[in-house]
C-alpha cells in the first residue's frame, strides 16, 4: 500500500486519475486540446432548429452524428457517457460497468421537448380536450411511458448509475452555471469524510433548444453579435455583450492519493482546495461590493493553504457578459491585490462558449491539461481591450508556462459562487 | 468549513402541507381523530385527487412583494417553510449565524405556464410552418420572470435572498430520492466535521398538471377516490401531495453553545438504488437495518414509512416492515403517504420532520388508516425508524432518536 499523503490540514490528498471531455470543438481530450491551444472557435450558426426571428442565432452545439429526432435529455446523456468512458479508460479504475464509488452528476433540469409534447397532442386527433388534459389523455393510453422514464429529474442519474455501475444512490446536482464545479466539490467531500475512496464526477449539458435560447435572451444574457459566430464570445473585451450558449460534457475520476498509488495509476493532478460563498443580493447579479465572490476566492485559498502569489494561472469563469467579467475582475483584484498583474488568466468560453451546467467540469479538465502540458489556452477575440479590466488575459495566442497551481472559477444565477484550486502531482 | 465531528441535532422545523402550517397544527391533526381525515382536492385534476396547499400568509415570511412576484408557487412554499424553520431554531435575522449557514435543497422545477403551452400546442397543429411558429410563439409569449420562477436552484437562491443564508448552497435533484440524498449529505457533513449548521429542505406544490402528465405517462398515479396507501390494489398508484419542509440541522456543540434544545438526534441515514426486481428493495432494506439494528433494542419499534401506494413495491415494503417481527421487534408503522400524499423532493424531509416531532412529544401518531395494518402504539418512544422507498427509485432508511441526558423541545 502507498503511504497516506495528507494535506496542510491533515486531510487525505485527493487526486484526479481520469478526465474526459466533449465540447463544440470535438470529442475527446486530444481533439479538444489541439483546437483549444490553436485558438479555434466551436461557435457556429444554429441549424438544429429554426432561429428565424431570434436575436441570437449562434451557439456552441455538439453534433454527435446521431440520426432520429433530437431529444435534449438523450443528447445530454449521450455526451455524458462519452466523456465518462474516456475518463474511466484513462483512469483504469474498477472494471467496465463497475465503478467503486458514487456518482455526482451535473445535469440540466429536465423538461419535455416540444416535439414530444406535440406528439402527445396529436395522439388522438378526435379528442375534444385541449391543453394539458389532452396530453394527459394521451398519457393514459400507455404509449408514452418513455415520457416518464426520460423526463423526470431522477432519470439521468439512474441511467448513468446503471450503465457505469457506480455505487449507491446517484446524486444529481443543480447549481446553475456552477454545477460542474459543485459536482467536483461533492465528490471531494464524500472522499474526505471517508464515505468512499473514489468518486465519479460527471457533468453534461445538451439543453440548447429553441425555448432555452428564448429564455436566456429574455434575461438579456446572450450576445446578439451573430456574424461571424466565431467572433461572438469575447471575454474581458470592451465590446462584449453576452455569452454564447453551448453544449458539452466532462468527467473527472477522483480518488485518494493513497488508493491511486496503490493501484499504480497515473496521477494527473490534485484537487487542492475548494471555496464557496452564496450571494444574497439578487437572482442574476452579484453583490456590487463583490463580497460573495471575494469570499469564495478567499475560502479556496485558505482551503488550499496557498497565498495569492502561489497561484500560477487562473481559468476564468469569463462568460463574456458585461456583468460577469466586470465582477470577476473586480473580485480577483480585491482578493489578490497587486500580484494579480503577474498571473495569466484566460477564458475557455471564448472558444467553446458557455456550456452552463457542464462548464465548471469542462474547465476543470482543461485546467488539469494545462498542468499536464505546461500550455495555457488563450482568450481569443481579444481585439478591443476593456480599459477598466487590467488583466493578463493570454490574448489570442496560447502561452507556454510551467503551471503548478490553477484557480478555476464558476459563478451561477441564484448566487452560486464556487472556486476550485488544482495542482500538479505531489513531489 | 471544517469543524469537529459531532452528533446531528434537529433544532428547527418548518412545515407546510395540505393539513396546515406549523408543528402543533400537524400534531393535533395526526393525534386526535383515528384515523385523521386527509385533506383532498378531488375536482381540479379529476380523476386524479391531489392534496392541495393549505392557505398561508406568504407575506409573513416573504415580506417584499417584489420577492414574491419573482417566485413560482413551489419556490414561495419552500422559501416560506425555510423561514418557519429558521424562526423555530431562533435564527431569524441572526446574520452572525446565517452568513455561515449551509443550504442543501432538494428541488425539481416550477410549474410551466399551462396557458402558454396550450396556445402553442393548439397553434402548432394549425400552422403550415410549425418550426417557425414555435420560435415566434415562444419569443412572444414567455416572460422574463418565468424562467427564474421555474429554475431549479432558484428555490435556494430565493432562500439566500429572503432569509440571508449565505454559506454553501447545494441543490440536489431527483424527486423523492433527491430529498433523501439532500438530508443524507447534510447529516454526513456534520457527522464528519465538514460543517456545523445546515438548512435542509424541499417543497412540492401538487396542484400542477405538468407533474400529473409525467407520472401518468408511466402509470404511477392513483386515479380513484382516496384510499390508504396499503389498500391500493392492482397496479396501485400515488396521489400527489403538497409539502414544504425545511429542517435546521446543527452539530450538538454548536446547538449547546447557542443554548437551543433539539427535537431529535439523527443517528444515521442510508440510501441505495436498484432496478426494483422483486425482492431487491427488501434485500437492500435488510442490509440497512442490519447496520442500524445494533443500536435498536428489541421490542416495540415506531416506524414511519414513505410508501407511495405504487404497486407491487408498496406491498413488498409492508412485507419487509412486518418481517421485522421475526427479528424480535414489534413493528408499529404509519404510512404517511395516506395523510400527505407523495410530495416528491419534500417527501423524505416530511418524514424526518414528522419523526422528529413525534420524538419531541415522546409519543407516536394515531393510526393513519383503518386497515388494521397500522396498530396502536402505547407508551413512550425514544427511537424512530424512517423507511423510505421512492415511488420509482431509491431505497433509504433513517434512524433518529432522542438524545440521552438532554432536554428536548417537547419537554418545555
């Protein structure tokens, strides 16, 4: 058995031994990393559904080449299986269909697709009912059991737990755009309290539908600079005007350093710390004094046992909305002070868009790859700097740098603020 | 957020259901008439009965009208129950505690706008270009506030805003087992020293056609007049019930330092899943009970069951409960679904609240039906088993008890 390695608080060190990823840039670590470090964009005009009349007509969609009607929940789970399989294969933990720990799943809130609603509505053309009673009448025929099996909130966790053979009850999470990071927090905490030696953290979001585009548009959250699509996401730029919706999935295999060493697994990095602070100011905006985000950053530094100047790189939340990028810069500035000027910070969302529920986990995977390769992906589309944001955003071109520690930020509607610190394998 | 590993105390309960609001209302209702009369709305969604929400004065817990307007009725119900729990734990506006308090919420999504959906579905059938019609209609009909009022994690978000709870904030999904997972997470965090003060809860607002649609599609609903869960024969089925339930969980040392008394102590919570092949849930429950029973003396055992009435699993659960007699126990159980219906994310939390309430009174509830399965319980109770098999998935069990050598809430 390997020696139990403890962190600065006397807790077992928790490592990552497998990562998998699917984004609008492609499927798998290698394709994604090539594109991401080449500064390519995965943002395109939406062709999956009609965007006539919509103010936003672009997204970072994932096309898996499946035939048949598009059902968003099925799409989310398809991506999840792909990222999970890649991570499990890399990790070598367990055996196919059997994972020795629980599943923490970041998955979008479920809703019935319009195509399915319409199908139920058409079921009995002679019905004299309208509205929900008419769909319920269709449900009574027993021909729509799939609606129950797919569109309840427990469906995703059940499907993946069965397929992947995780232990116990799957835990499905929803903390808006921080959910991917929350799944990692929950996995770390389960291991730290001795409930398990390993945890599977899966995040996925395939929820870009007509209705979701309209909903985010109504909140004025999306960019309307549709042409050209690949230039639309421009975090920290002066002319940024909203985020680009995107799809994707990422998986991380977490386990104790001790158990990874004992089975001879390759260690990709360490989940060094986690910090969180909920905001009570507004449903979609941060406290103007930044105290909640600053609190989350201070908490992660303290949990990691690191001083600000010991952070080598920041993987930003960087959504490209006027509000987020302003508040993220303001809060980092307050928490880090002068040394912030020496820390490169970049936003993967400039290339892959904002994969919402999955974003935090996708960015965790890319953070691990930066530690592994010593390459920082750029913030592309940084053509018109915002003079009020003084950050080294690694503009437009990747940078080589030996990176030992990464701060990854995830902030979401509903006052969700989660920060994670990853570091390299312990010496 | 690390503190010392500790016992988990329930120091505050907020409860709203079809029966009413607050613990005393529920205690009276569930201990006076045998059996108590369930509160039902049999008209609105006929043939499906529902247990509707009792009237509440929303403004008493959510004073700002601006806040009220931003919420769906499920969010209002949950935010209201959360406020009751904080008040009950003497934490209202105590920012020195609230700003470090951790929130664990079990939530689904808010009710869809049925009028808008109906108009779109009618129009889709008439349109020559349904794809364009759908986009145009959604753009014209949806309101900005609707999104947030339906968004899963905005129950937690609203609780932060209205009540000032700003430690960690985690929302778990997944209907009834989602509530179980929320409670188990918070309990384990306190037991292992990952936090010492939590607000845990969930809410389900039963009077909604979109919920009925999904569960009728799977043939899970009871579509006849109300009968006790144990009497639902053939394919059985559940009746949706409204519940908003929040509990304040606190490390013993934290509660003692604040000078507050517990309703009950959480001994342990377990959860698992299976495909529900015949006997699978029973096998899981037996293993869970094996671990807990080391701390349960033989003899009369008060049990709350979350059985939904769906078959065959409800019959299987009753068989498991009765089988405890073979191990030297006298199982006396109450199927609280008979009185409250099935309240999805809130359902497990409701069971925990009822269990803690009964322990603080030292007595068990009157039988919830006249089937004869639910026997009288005479004498004092010090332990309560909560057996919880989700209507579709999830097998959970919890053991809660009266902390020894401690005055509890019911003792004044």
